[in-house]
């Protein structure tokens, strides 16, 4: 009948939408994971700056650095 020819397009279109959504989700997860690594590096850089300015002692520096690296 005529409606079988007309409605085949949505059935072929939805798998493409699902694949696109999966790729978008995976891309978002990759970007979020990558930005997490940058944040921990910035935290250690701030710790190094605080130690170099003399705001924290060497024992505090070692303890905090050990916590951040674990």
C-alpha cells in the first residue's frame, strides 16, 4: 500500500539519530575527562606557588602533594 513507501524514511532516519547522539555523548565524556586532568595539574601548580612564596611549610607541602597525587 502507499503508506509503506511513504513511512520508510523515519525508520531509516532514527538509527542515524541514535548513532549521532551516542557520538555526541562519547565526545562530551572525553572532553569532561580531559578537563579533569588539567584541573589536577593546575592544583599542583598552585601548591608549588604557595610553597615557593613561603605560605606553607615543607611538611605541609609534602603532605598536600602526596594527597593530590594519590
